[in-house]
């Protein structure tokens, strides 16, 4: 196992426990030899936030803009996009 995989394994054990490292092994086994894209934390956050905004939208762009610290035009793009 190369250093990168050892580092991931150690990080999983340290942050989640030994049980979750088995899930990591399963991912390695299933996707071995393939390139797997891991999105950044920011990308995941934005996708979740946008989905939440779409679900909460009841016709008031301003209210959601205030709640999420965005401009009304950003909320419009999210809701209508």
C-alpha cells in the first residue's frame, strides 16, 4: 500500500474508528484501478445549500437571500437554474 493510502487509512481510523476503515477497503476493492473524483468540501456545501434553498423557496427571494447571506439575484439563479 502506498503512502497516500496509508495516510487515508490512518485518517479514517483516527476520525471515525476502525469499523469505518472497512468501508474504505470496500471502496478500494470496488474502484481499484479507476480514477475517482472527490469533490471539495466547498463544492459539497454549495450543492447542499442550493438544494435547501430550492426546497425552501415559497416565492420570496429576498427572505432567502437574507437567511443565506446571498443577493436576491443569486437566489433567483439558484431557484430558477
